[in-house]
C-alpha cells in the first residue's frame, strides 16, 4: 500500500480523535486545530519525502501497519486514486469559475445606508481592508468570498431587510474575512481533493465549516446582539427566504448553531492550544519519517526485481 494512503489515514484519525475529544469535553473543537490538521494533510506528500529515520528493530507482527506500507501499490489503486482526485479538482475548478461568474453578473451596492452599515460593521470588527459589497439576483447569498479581494454578496431582496437584520448579516460575513475563511475554505477543498477516499478528512472539513459559522455567530453576539434576537434573525432568514439564506443560515446546520448560541463556550487556553498544535505537528512528522529497522535475524524477502536478476545471472561467469 502507498504510504500516502496509509499514513494520512493514521494522522487524520488522530486529528479526528483529538477534535472529537475536545468537543465532548468543552463543546469547542477549536477551529485552529482543524485548520492546522487540514494544512498538514495537504502537505503530507512533501512530508513523506523527508529522509526516513529507522528506529529499533520490530517484527512485522508488532507493526503490521508499517509492514503494509512497504508493500508495492497495485496499479489499479493508483488509477482509482488519480481518477477520484481528478474529479475533485475539476469540481474545485468549476466552483472557482462560478465565483468569477458571480462577480461578473453582480452589481455593486450604491445605497448609502447599506454602505454606511458596511463601514460601521467593518470598523467594529477591526477589519481595515476595503470590502466590495455586491448584489446578485440569482445567488443564494449572503456569502463572503475572495481571499485576495474581499467580497460580500447579498441577495437582491436584501434592500427590504431591517437595519438590525442587515447589521447582523454584515457582521457575520465580515467575520469570515477577519478569520480568512475564504482562504481556509480553498485549503480545505484541496485537502479533500487529495484525500478524497478518507472519511476522516471529509469529517474535518465539515467540522471546519461548522466551526467557522459558529465563530462568526459569536462575533455577532459580541458586537452587542442578544442571543435571542440573533437566533430569531437566523430562523427568519432560513424560514422566509431559504434560498437567499443558504450560506449564512442553511436549514441543515441551523438547529445546531442556535443551540450553540445558548452555550457559554470558553476558548481553549493559549498554552494548551500551542501544546495541541505542536502535538499534531509531531504526529505528522513521526508518521512521515519514522520507520522500523528490520530485525537482523529476519530474512529479507526478495523483491520481483531481485528474482529477475537472479534468473538472468550467468551461473558460470568467465574469469
């Protein structure tokens, strides 16, 4: 089996276990831990190219996973992985193309009231970069896009929103740009494309999306919104205009997010966060470079190349 398939599964399982344990313990899976895990999974091919360090001898019965990684990868498995990754990359390219079409088919907001609300919300969130606020008729917004040029798309009916709803939506979407969520969304999609066969990576990507929404909801609450009022805004967007609230208040995750609003979730202390980040990096490094040294008493199994060379060798060489 190819080391990329095997060791990526080992590392992703460790990451999922850690995130799940933190959620069970404190109700917070830590968005930063999930981001770092997905980034390490994306860099896993480069980590596997590092020089290997052979540790103490170990028989294959003790480390069957390591022994399995030394076996050659079947050709059909390579083709299957390549086809799956190609389909995922094509899907990602189509999504990026769709974003370009959104920008082309949208129009900038000219309403001074909405622009003043945007400036006020950006100043409150401490976001100093210029944000392009645009209206898109055929889009299920609102949505924050663009990791180089921040853009916020609003549906055409957003002009009918109340001032409180507009402020809540803008605070939420600006929060995505403050956290660089568009960039991390691309990294998450690239990691899922590389490890499309791995259910643990898909789980991490879904958790990252949920954690980013919860973090932006917390920013809105910290801006002065009462939890009850903000929960009503989310429910109204999802109930009265489900297609125009797809990104911010999708019905699939709405109940879980509303329940999160009623909980006092304390962030992970910085010392523990750094400890977990370093631990994840060490796990990724260990599965990338550590290999068992073969027991000197264990006979080496000849490969197909060795057998071919032995058959072709001349048993009576000329001296």
